[in-house]
C-alpha cells in the first residue's frame, strides 16, 4: 500500500461528524475568500476591457496618422504637378510666338489644352484629398479624445483595484493557506465532491446549514426525519433539490 493510498484510507475512516466539521470549516474559509473577490467585483475584467479598448484606439490612431500623412503627400504631389503644368503652358505659349506654320501652332495649342486639363484634374483631386484629410483629422481628434478619456478611466480603475488588492492580499493569502490545510485533512473523494458542488453553486456554497427547517442554499423544506438524520451526523446528507451538503446548526455553534 502506497503512502498516498494509506493516507486516503485513514482520512476516509474518520468519523462522519469530524468530516462534516472539516467540510464546514473549509467552506467557511472559502466563503471568506469569496467575499474578498466579490469586493474586487468586476474591476479586473473592467481593467482588461479598458486595456483592450485602448490598444484598439492606439491602432486606430496609428492608422489614421499614416492615412493623413499619405493624403498630405498626395496633395503636395498634385500641387507640384500643377506647378509643372503651368511651367509647360508658359513654355508652350512662348514657343507659339516663334512657330513657322499653323501645324506647329495647333500642336502646341493641344499641349496647352492638355496641361490645362491636367491642372483642372489636379485641382479636383486636391479638393477630394483635402476633404478626406479633414474627415481623417476629425476622426483623429475624436479618437484621441476617446483615447485620453479611456486612459484616464483605466488609471482610476487600476488604482482602485491596486488599493483593494493591497488591502486584502495578505488576508487572502492567509485564508488560502488555511483552506489548503483543511483540504489536506479531507479525504480526496469527499474533497472532490465538495469542489464540484461549490463550482456549480451560484454563490459558491457547497456546505450549508438547515435553517428554519429548510436548506440554507436553495431554501426548500427538509422533512423532519431527514433533519433528524442530519443532526445525528452519522452520514453525509445532501439536499435532494440542490445537491448541497447539509449540516445542523449545532455543529455551527460548537465550531465557533
């Protein structure tokens, strides 16, 4: 027989009353840990959500700045092309003054007309790019304002969470150690059942007292005979409605 098997057998052979006391003890400790975590509430999730949102806003700002830069480059390129076209028009007009025949004059006229159209097209594109740039600037301003707002909220939430953690961390660590010590005294099969019930219970209560002839977890009435069995502490009894382990009020009084 291995050491672990021997220890499990020894734990299983403990009197049922002692098992119930241990179960109620670990439940009391775990409930105190739950209270600390409830105190933190949704803060850890809120911090995580804000961090994700801020990362998304940062990406949006980076993309907007890049798009704005590209639009500014496009506008400048079109302005440069206008200057080039204007220079060509001036050149062609000067050449028209020196032509020797109508064919050369018409050819230069067509070049001037083409460059004039190029200027009109460039001006149109500049207007379009400028409008897009203004829209991007507006989005960038709104995104930056939202970014600053969310960053401020994140700082507040982090400070609030850190304050709660600093105030409760020591207590939580001590409670966890106590819970682990109790867990070592409970047989593995029973401890596994306790953890399973606790995980499925809405409020984390796996071990509950009988209060006013009802289950302290789901509040369904418990028959008198079953209450007598619970008080006898001869066996582990669970609520037939919610599956929680039931203990009598006297065991609670004696454990205080």
